[in-house]
């Protein structure tokens, strides 16, 4: 992408994703030929404290409902999307999302396709979505469904039904489960433990740390091998 094709919308999108300043976002896009992910890395390499991306944890607009069975051995997350925050904050729409989550729990649903065929009253979830669409006048849909089965499952909803978290534990631990779920909502970790982090993610983070150190006057002249070892130590 050339400078001429970097639009205000591109810059704003990067600002929304990272929290960086407008001029920094513009320069990042210019330096990376408009590559969005590369621009995020570029900002980080310059020492920017980039805000965590949450596009994979929350609907653009809509509600996320997370809940568990009475015995806390199964948990589900359902995302019901809509077009505007006006609708997503409406009590009737929230109740609609809750009714779908309740149906998922009571019918022991395992997949999104299965959920869409479940009946609430006389109508399937698919039919109810179509009915609600006609009533509200916005495009809505059940866009995500996840299920966790474990000896103990904790659930947590953050904010105004924007982020839903499920945590599966190997034994009952209600307080710990809630605390872990809240941390996940806040930090959006990529894995449960270090051993589970994908190799490409590790390599990417290490590269960013090394580049940051190269810009530190205190690290000037240190060989790459030493910087790599320091980066490994920083990553734990």
C-alpha cells in the first residue's frame, strides 16, 4: 500500500486496535506498506504500549452470555450479534440472548448448528432470530457458540455483556475459577501455560523484545546472541 492509499479509516482502525496516537499509527502503516498486523508489531518495536486486541473475544455489537449448568460441570458461551449498540443495550435484546443461552444449557447443546435447531416454545432458535430481525429491523444472528466440559467450570461476563469467559478446572474451586476468568477477560492470554504458546507467537514476541532492546542506549553494542538470551529471560 502506498502513502496515497492509506486512508483516515485505516489510521482510525489501527488507533482503535492499539490505543496509539494518530501520527504514530499513520507512520506505522507507511513503514509497513499498510499491513495491519505488521503495523501493530512496528508500534510495539518502537516501544508503544499497544492495547490488547479484543476483536476475537467480543461481538462488534451484540451480547455475550456465559453460563454454566447447576453442577458447574458444563459451561457455554453464546454471542448474539446486532448492528447497533442501541439494540445491544436494550433489555429485551439481552433477555433474548439469555433465553438462547438457557436453551443451550437445558438441551445439552454441543455446537452452533445444534443450537440453531433447538426449540424455545414452538419455534426453533433460527425461526426466533428471523422473527426478532423483523421486529427490530436490524440484521441479528447467533454468531458464536463455545462449550467447555470439566470437573468444575467457572463463567464470567465482563462489562455490558461484551466479553464472556469460561474456565475449566480439574476440581471445584469457585473463587479461584472466578479470579482466573476475570484475569482472562482483562488480559486475553494466548495460552494456558508457556508450553502451550504456539512457536510462531514465541518467535514474534522475542523479535519484538530484541528490537526494543536495540533501541535502548544501555544495550548499545551488545551482540545479538546476548540480546536473544536476555529476551528469553524476559519471556520466562
